């Protein structure tokens, strides 16, 4: 993945953003889909940096599929903090 794209992801904290959205999506789908399975129903994240997208090239496109372990770890952080506050 190009270095400028990775720097933009780091600088804007997009990693944290997509992990938070992934946790919310997992929780929502678990409520809405009978037999929800993260590995089967979630494909990952895509960020398009429109100024970096070029026809016929892969520039400006970030993709990643967080593992269920990563998602569960973030979710556990919220559970622990909620318990400590409540």
C-alpha cells in the first residue's frame, strides 16, 4: 500500500474510526440477522481518497478486513469502561 495513503490513514485516525464502525455494525447485524456470523456477513472496510483515485490504478483506495478478534477486543474495551463508570 502506498506510503502516502498509510500516512493519511494514520494522521486522520481512520483506523480507530473504522474499528468503531465495525463494532457498531457487528452489534446491529447480530440483532437483525438470524444466525449472524461476522466472518460470513462482513466483508471489511474501504476508504476512497477521491483526490488519489486514478483510472486503471489502485491509488487512493484503502481496504482492510479487521479480524473478529480485533473487533471483539475493541468491544471489550467499551464493556470494561462501561462497567467501571456504571
